[in-house]
C-alpha cells in the first residue's frame, strides 16, 4: 500500500448513528496485506478521532511474512499521531505463528485479527461480511485476489485497490463491483452492487441487535460471556445460585494458565495458545500483576525428551522451548531434567478476574438466584427459580453453570470430574533461600508458588482427577495423593509440603470440573436447530483460565455477525454443532 495511507473509509463510515439512522455497531475491514501495519494504524487513529465512531472496529489482515516489531515502530516513526498506537501494537506483537491471532485494543473495541499465512488459505479460514475490502498485496494476481475476496462483500461494500493490485474492469464487473473510480493516489475504488440477487452458499448469520441477555452462572464462563456481550452494548443479567460469584470450580484459589504443546501442534495446542492470548489481554487490562495474577512463565516436566512441533526454533515466534540447564538449575531441578519452558504462562486468581468482568458497565449480577427452568415466552425467555417464580425475562439466554449446566441442558454430554488441591505457606525467610521454585512447575499435576496472601505467600499443588465424581468434600486420600504428586514434581517443594503437613499447616480445596467427551469446550446453541434458543458456554474442563475469554468472544462474535477470533476449523472444534 502507499507509504502514507489515508483512512480506508470516510469518517462517516465509522459513525454510530444511534442518533441519525439505523445503528452501526461495527466497521469491518478486510485487508489482504498487513504490510508494516501503517494502514491499520491509520484506520485506528481515524476511528479514535471520530466522535461518532462505531462501537467496534474490526480489521482482519493477512500477512504472509511477519515483520519484526521494530519494523512497525520504524514505519510509524514519521507519523507522530501514530507512534503511541504503534507502541501498543508492538506490545502485542509476539507468538505470531502461522494461523489467526486476535490482538485487542481500546478495551476490546478495536479488534485486529492477524491471519499469518498465504492469502488463499487464510481467506478460506474466515467467514464474515466486510464493509470495506482493501486489495493491497503488490505481488498478487489482482483478478484472482478479487475473486477470492468477493465472497466477503455485501451489497454496498467498498473495494479499494492499491495501484499495483487493481483488478481489470472485466474482473470487477464479473465479481459484481460497480461505480469504479480512481483517486488522487491512483487507488481504485468500487462498490459491490451486482445487478443480480446475491446468494451465498453459506450466508453469514445476520447480526443480532444488542438487547437483554440472561447468563446462568457467575463462574469464569458466565462472567466472560457477560463482559464480551456488554462490550457490544448488551444489557446482561447474570443469575448466580450462590450468594456470590466464583462459587463453583472457579472458586479455585489460584490456577495455572499454560499452553498445551504437542509435536504435531494438535488442535488443543492451537486452541490453548489462542485462549491464553485472549485471557492474557484481559489480565493485563483489568487486574494487578503480582497480586491478582503473575506472568511468571512455567516449566513443564515431561517423562521423555521434548520434541518440538516441526518448524519451531528457539529463536522463532513460538513461546515454548526446551528448558535450558541454567533455567532448570534456577528452579532447583537437575540440569538434565526433560522439560519445556513456556514463556507465555501465568498463575491467576480466578475470582479476581470474575469480579473484574462482572464489574463491566452493562453487567448486573443477581446472587441467590438459582435457575431451575428456562421457558420460551414468545420471542423472549423466562428464567424460573425452583418455586416457579420468574427471575428474569430476557431476549436471549446463555447457560454457563459449569457442571450444573447438565440440569438445564440435559441433552448435552457433560461429565463431572472432581478435583482436590493442596495449599501451604512458603517457609519464612529470605526468598532467595526458598526451596520452592520461583515459577509454576507442571507435568503430572502442577505446583504454583509465591502467591501473595496477607503478609506472606502461599503455594498450591494438585490436583486429583476423579472422573464421574461430583462431591466436593475434602478427602485424606486426595491429600496423600497431592503430597506424592508435589514430591514427584519438585523434591524441594515435596519436603516443604511434608514438613507443613507434619505441623498441620496445610489446607485443601475441592471442586468439580465440567468436561465434554473430546475435552474441548462447548459453545453454541443447546439445540443446533434453534439458534434463537438457549446457548451454552461450558465444558471448560481443566483449562477454564485458558478458554473462558476465547469462548466468550467466539459466542459474542457469532451473535454479532463479526469476524471470528479463530480459524473456522478451530471455531468448529468448539461448536456444540460438532456433537451432531
Ligand atoms: C481442583 C481443580 C483445579 C483446577 N485447576 C485449574 C487450573 O490450574 N487452571 C485452569 O485454567 N483451570 C483449572 N481448573 C478448571 C477451572 O476451575 C474450570 O474450568 C472453570 O472454573 C469452569 O468455570 P465455569 O464458569 O464453566 O464453571 P463454574 O466455575 O463451576 O461456575 C458455574 C457457576 O454457576 C452457578 N450455578 C450452577 N447452577 C446454577 C443455576 N441453576 N442457577 C444459577 N447459577 C448456577 C454455580 O454456583 C457457579 O458459580 C481446575 C478445576 C478444579 C476443580
């Protein structure tokens, strides 16, 4: 694209005409070449300075080669109005492996979906209606590129092509683009307005106007859904059976968020990376590092020497590597221990994140509100309590009640997995003499250390895995299993735990995970044939911290007809419709 791009749309395109016409909630740009990011920064700056901007600005941009962060900063250096935005972009410029990456700015109102890969494959993996399409890849065959992007056009979509990427008049007419003009910078402009009726093989679901949604359950899943919908203008009533949020599995005192890694970079590996990126941004935005969460990284012990996915190098964009000797020594482990180092890993106190999500404008928490039944009431839904009283009447409903979702969606295959964790204080003394590792260690179970509490710090280790069990009592057998697990993970920590056990200085906590058959979350309509019926966001399994924010954004994007945060194959892998 030109060195000094102008905004892709006249500023009125960003208008939020709540006051002057049908409400424009979002503006969606498809850019076939992200280049050095200057076009994105220009559009973002235009959106910021527009008093009547849309609620969301979506940019979906393809890039075959990922530039280094310094190149983004250098490109923006000559434009003082862009340098702050470029720094924000550079701060999220990490882990850009092939595939989709959702970068989030302006508290979730500017969403950049970077699609790293070749244009045809990246376009095939996305499905939405663009308001503006930018053809900017200088080496692409313009007519072929036009054909590939035409399926993203709705009637009225603007097409802008760089001089080097301008399609031929014949190709424009054949694809349905009219009113062709060329601007002072020699860019071609056209509008999608074919003289035929547009019929798509897979039509985009029309965007639901923000209305009132009832969410059942105030755990990680429900709170994340509430926040994602509220950001899009929904009024959300969160109904929680207990007197407070985080009353179920999310009551876990502290949890680990670390990626799944497999030599073939399997579905679960790609999903956890996307999920961690989504949560990470939320943690940075809403919580206090060192108190509510800590971006520590984590060491993963493996029984066998580690095989990295093909193409991953230590200096590549991947954020997991084979752990080095010095890293292992610093963690108090033998230097030849087979292990991985995950740089993008953290401990998180789930209740703090839930509180932050529930505090978003537009979200209302109603406690001691147990939903026993959901009843259709015309185009609305009523949530009834066990005595039949109406708790709330809403346009849409999302079930996010963890394992108790089974009661409201009995047709879905949800399984209970009980788990118990063990906690104790760090030994008193200088942190440098502490036998506990300075960051989490996982493998067969996990150990989290250094979590501040009052004047001291505590560690947590676990957890047991009781398939088919849904009792939350504390069991001595599970305590013994956890003591053995911690000793197997880290001998120094095992000694600390054994001494604390002898002193009677340990606590336990138990909860019940909700899992699906394939261990992946379930996001979508409970009844696949009834998209307006109750939706579910559950089965987060043992990875609620990795999945809640991503699943919530996926649900909200699908309701709003937005570009999805994931490649279509990954989105389908979370969809309830996969069960059919
Ligand atoms: C021992 C253990 C260790 C774990 N460790 C980790 C970890 O290290 N990292 C990680 O990412 N994940 C971990 N998890 C998993 C994580 O805790 C869950 O994935 C996550 O909390 C699930 O969130 P949720 O919102 O789906 O369900 P929940 O947190 O169970 O929330 C469901 C909410 O719905 C409410 N509710 C239920 N029924 C109704 C109703 N009828 N009406 C109204 N409200 C209702 C409940 O009171 C509850 O508050 C662990 C889980 C356990 C048990």
